[in-house]
C-alpha cells in the first residue's frame, strides 16, 4: 500500500490536478480515505531516525571524498558516538547510490632499458650550415 500511496503522491506533486487523486486511487485499487490518512500521518520515530542517519552517512561519505565504503562509514559514525549497525549503513549507502572509489597510485608501466633507442649522433644540435647535411627522422 505504501508504494501505491507514494506513487499517487509523487504523481500529484509532479502534475497537480492532471489526473485527480480519486481517479488515481480507483486505478490503483486503494481507497481515497486511506490515501489522505496516509498523507496526513506524521512520520514514525523509525522513519525520522532513518532520515537523520541518511544525512550522516552521506556527510561521512562526502567528507571522505567518496573513498569510504560502508565499513569505514560505519566505523566513522560509531567513533563519533552514533549508534548504528553496519547492515543499516550498507542499506542506506545502497539506497543513496554511494559507491566508494579507491584512487590507485600512479605506477610507471614502461621503463626504457639500457641502450634503448637510436644513438644520439648529433648531440641534440639540429642547426645546419647548409641544406641536407643533418637529416633527422621521427616515427610517430
């Protein structure tokens, strides 16, 4: 029921008065009185706590520049005195699409060996006194 009520509410917010709430309730198979009762209901303590924890998880993730996964976020929050389980942190991070990205250190992949390349016969001096005396080439 909650999903149907949320869909009707979201549709009414995006397109107010376009379909009509009573018509959408009839199409969804729910009663209009149940929808209006659901809309007027105050969020439960559990829902309010989850909103607060979502903000804290997002804050910890952004503070780490997106490198903390759910385990480190959980450790960060418990270190700050927030009582929360690792599974709940994982669920919230998944709902918020928070995916950790660990930057990899730069590693040189190719190292020229000894004597690699052609010998430098010109000594890096490319000036010529007359045309055709110093010819150089490049393979690119």
